[in-house]
């Protein structure tokens, strides 16, 4: 039971920011208090300016709705728009560091944005094009927010799914976690029609719909959504490679630049580090990703990756030697300058 009223109010507010209706009894159980205390805490949130809507019924329910203005002591209009645009842009690609927590934040923010601010966010995003993007396929932010809300609210989720061979199916699932690999978003969920756990690429999902039907979370076989995804993806690949690489940089530097699913490099006595990992990705992509780290490295295994790195190096060398300073301005447009 939470006896600290401010802490309990923050916990209640966090629950209400999930886009769903919470029965009073469920809130009381989550907070470890009586229903009467929940009603009093809701009144306190209303006094602070949070638009909490109550519904009538045997159990009663509460939900946080969009008001005429942003709730006080959170964000002003400009900050809300800036954060929403940034989160939407990041959520469209599985960028490292933009994980499920960021998508949940986007879902909460967009739920309470007034219509005028939501329109500004949509207009600004439609009028801009990012210079760079993630390595994987793009994902509609709306898809991610619906799925993240279903995960947080423990609601069954229905969606259309396109398999790798192009076959389309309709799925009804109990969503467990969203997992970002740095290139793609995946949903780990229990597939009710197949009575088994499955992983779904989010860029192949369309028409996601939270049904409102609650479920009690099942126990994941591996205990970790990331570990389950890793095993599931590797099983689908025909080949898994044992990779060994030595980097001419400290382990903490390399770990900060490598995608998490590569594994953790081990420090060596001379200041370098070594990585041993089992990877099921295309080796051409692994070679390119290693080259982007910005430090020297040596590939020890497998032989196929050694060959890919050599071919990539030779290709880049040829590209750099193909031109000369005298060719730089021939037949080329003058780059646009500020003010042109």
C-alpha cells in the first residue's frame, strides 16, 4: 500500500495516462488502497487541472481525456509540440535509444494533446522530411502508439499481418512487449488463434485495434521479451554465424556505438576489446555496421564475414580513387547555399 499521498497521486496519474478506462476496483487494487481513497485522489487530480472523466456503473471507471489545455505543471504548448514531433519522427524507425518507453511516452502525450496542438504536430511532420533514417523499414507512429497502449493496458490486440512471403492474415493477440532491435520494431505476443507465442514485425502490421478485452499476462517461456525475440529470429534464419572481432578501442566506447543485439564486447589488457557473438543477420549488413563504428577492427571469424569486409573495403577504395580533384566540378550542379 502506498501511504505517501504525492507518490500515490503520481502513480495514479501514470495509470490514467494509459489510453483506456480504468475500473475503480482495479485502480484500488493496483494502488493498494480503498475505492473511497481512489475517488478522493481523483478529485485531487482534478483540482490540479487534470481532466479525469468518470463513468457511471456498478464498478465505475476513470480515464484521462484531452482537455481544453495541457494539464498544468507538465509542458507548455511549444514544448509539447516539439516533443511530440521528435518522438513521432524517432518512432517511425527503430533508432537505437528510442525504445518502448519512448513510444509509451508518445502514446501518453498524444492522448492528452488538445486538438489544436495535435493539428500542429501533424502539419509540421507532414511538411518536413528527415535527412537520415534508421536502417530498417519505417513504421507509422500511430501503429506503435496503439500497440504500446494495448501492451500497457493489457488489452487484446487485433491487426492485419503480412508475412514475409506476402500472405495476409488477421491476428488476435495478447500483446506482451514491443522490442526495438535498432533496425526494426517487433511485437512479442501470445497468438490466441495459434495458441502459442509469436513475434511480429511491426512494419508488416496494419489496422491495429485494441479490443478493450482485458487479459492476465501469461508467463513468457524465456522470461525476457528481448531474449525470446533473439531466439525466434535466429531460428528463422537458415544460418547463424559465430562472429569474432577485435576493436582498437576501449570496450565502453565500442559498446556505446554497437547495437545492443550484437552483444557486449570484452575488454582486453592492452586497451582494446573483443566481441564474440552469434548473429543471424546478413553478413553484408554486419560488415557495413562494423565499418560505421569509427575505429579500426579485425575480423577473426567467420571466413564469410572476413570476405565481406574485404569486398566492402575494396569497393570503397575504388569509389574514392575513381574521381580526381579536376573532375569534382565537371558536370556537377553547384550545391545550394543558405539564402539561395
